[in-house]
């Protein structure tokens, strides 16, 4: 037997795992072969080194950790069972639920989309002026545009509209909007009012002004809160007394704070303050 | 497993039957009895304490799940070691890329210059000049040398030279036949001899 074959057998030889005959052949070879004997010694040394490795012990709280893991495993299975078993019933139900949620999310998301991209909006110079000072004037009107989309299909030039949008809230206050169609549903003159109870009456005020042949020429928003503070209205002078009477019919504006800005024979321009005095 | 033979198996069988009849504490006794051996096997296989802890726990969780179905076709310890090794192998497979990144390759860090070049993979933190190698570092080198073996050889050498199982027991745990156990063990020892020759 040559050295390379003997070396292959050294591992079994040192464990006495060879059959008697082979073991004897190896033993005799080792008596005559110094290199193979040295090899056996090195191999035994290796095994001795491995044996000398200290036993690495489990942590003291090992059993507790196993229990916690089993518990977690059990809880997980319970949850899986709760949500998915029986599959035939729960999966379709969950699917319906998920679809419902997705639908809701899409609807809510659509409602809050920056609609300026969808709907061109133009402002009269006065309206622009009144919105000046806001960081982003468009931001003040964004929630309104959703409803304008629906409106644009039927709107006619010159038609006035009033939107009372309970769906949109800012600072937890209701939002009201009024406007005027300028170019056949393509663009709108509009104002948005976010605010207190007084703002609720804005559509009525605007309606009165319109019916008396006047127009709202200026809206003043508070720069910080963006709440409507006052309106500037232009109205034929002969209708001014009627305007005052009509305004009194509106409960919340029973004592409107009015101030005449300009008055001549033809028209009267006045400011109507809608917020309570601060 | 190898040292006390039948009594051990009998004791394990009683605990398993007790567990089967609802005595949960029997499982705890099995864990307490085998935790260190299983942990040591896992540690030698993975060369990482936390990973070994995770694997050893996972092994006993698996045992817990399937203990009721244990058919006594092998001894409990054989079954336990088989599960531990398989869990380690799966762990290595999932961590292989991560562990590889932590390794640096060194050529002949401890071998004599004249000897055949041997390659040893050690953790970068285990680097040390030859003269400064103390016992702890020596252990680290042996650990890494074992860790660097192919999985089948590693399993066999851990069971034989660390856990002192007989060839027959190793065959039962690993599912190899006796001849394969012998040859894999011989190859593993030869590989270690090449890696650790300079230490001896």
C-alpha cells in the first residue's frame, strides 16, 4: 500500500474504524514510514485541538426564549387562522373589504387632487388683487375646483353659482364658494370662503346683490387664516335701500357692518364685513 | 447519546410520552437536557453566537411542533441533531452572502514558510501576528477553519470530533451510509489538517 492510500485511511485508523486486515496493513506501513507516522501525529493533533474547544453553552434564559418563541409562533398561527380560515369564506370577504378601501382612497385622493391642472381658472383683476398676499393664491381655491368640474358641463357664461361644500374643510371650518362663469364653463370668477357662521350667508348675500343688478367686486381674506373678512359690493344706487332691507332678512347679517366706500348717482360701492369684530 | 445509550433513550422516550399525554413540562426537561449540546453544535456550525442562539431556539420550536408526531423510528437525540443540523444548513444558506462579506481571505497565516500553501478564512477581527496568538485566538482560528469547511464535512466533523458520536450515530443523524461518513470525515480532517497544520 502506498503512502497516499495510507493517508486516506489514517482518519479511520485513528478511530479504529477500519476492518482488521486494512488496519493491520496501515499499522505495518506506519512502522516503516516516518512521513506517514508524522502525518498521523499531526492529524491526531488536529483532532485534539478540535476536542479541546470549549463547549459553548446556551444562555441562562434559553428555555424562556424558546417558550417566548413558541408563544409568538402560536399567536401568529392564531392570527392567520382568524383572518384566513376558512379560506373560501374569508378571502372573498377580505377581497371585498380591500376593494372597498381602495375605492374610498381613490375617491378621497381625487377630491384632493390639485385640480388647477384639470380646470383652467381665471380671476378678475379685482379677485386677483383680493387674493394677493396669500403664499399661493391657487391653494386658496383648489378644493373648489372639484365641484367646478361638475359644474362646467352645464355652466353658461354670466351664470352665477354658489357652492356649499361640506366635503372640504380647512381649520375644521366649513368651506363656501361663490363664483361666476366667465367663458362658457371654461373659466370662472370665483371666491372661496372658509369660515364661521357668517360665511354661510355669503351665497344669500351674493344672490341678493346679483338680483339687484350689482356685483361683488372684491373679497378680502385674512392673510393668516384665509377666512373671509369682508366683501366689496357695487350696486346701482337706486337699489341701495333695497339691499339694506334684504340684508336684514338674513338672520346672521341682521346688523351688517356696512361702510359706503363711494357713492354717486349711478352706483354705490360698499363694504360688507362678515366676520365678527376681533 | 453515545455515552449512556439505552437509559438515555428510555428517559427521552418517557418524556416524549409524557408530553404526548399533555405534560408540557416534559418538553422543558428535554430542552434543559439537550440545550447545551444543541447550542454547541449550532455554534460550531455557524461560528456566531447570536445566529447559533437563533438556530438552537428554532430547533426546539420545531421539536415542540412535531414532538407529538414522533414515531420513535430513531432515537430522540438522533432526530434532534438532524433537525439542528438542517436548521443550521438553512441558516447558512440564507446568511451566506452576508457572512461572506464579513470574511477576509488570508494566505498561510500560521503555516511554516516552507510548507505547502494553505488558505484559511478567518474573521477580520481575529487577525493577529503569529507571535501574539494566544489560546483564544487559536480557538478562533480553529472555529473559522471548521466554519470554512463544506457543510457536509462540517456536519460530520462536528458530530464526531466535537460531539463524539459514533460513526453509526453520525450515519443515522446525517442519513449518509457508513462508508460516506468515513470518507467525509477523512476529507474534513485532511482539510483541517491543511488549514491548521501550522498550529500543531
